[in-house]
C-alpha cells in the first residue's frame, strides 16, 4: 500500500502558481502547469503534480479532536444560542 502524498507540497505548488499569476498578470517564466490548470481544472492539475509529489514516510494516525465534557456541553449550547440570538436580533 502506498502512502498518501504530502498535501503541503500541492498547496505550496498552488500558492507559487497563484502568486506568479497575480504578480505578473500573465505567466511568462515557468507557469508550472498554468495551461493545464486553465484548460482541465484544478483536479487534473493536482493529479499531474502527484508524479512529482514526495511521499510521506508513514501513515499518520488521525486523532479525533477532544470532546468537551458533558457538564460543559450545556454551557456551550447556551453561549452559542446567545450569540445566534444576538446576531438575529441585530439584523431585524
């Protein structure tokens, strides 16, 4: 089983491409797949970059975020309800 690609790599490539386009208006230097991105969309652009994506060394265990204790849930509901009610009242 192969390990999933490093998501930061694709994010960095996208940020570089975006920055280059925004800084220059039209990419004249590298472009790093701008034509592919414009013609076939982001999903295909990402698939193409997977050939160059470094693989992670191992699969990280995904940990669920901690859940608030039951005694705090009521307080959280009250706080969120008050925020929503204040927001709704402000828009009337």
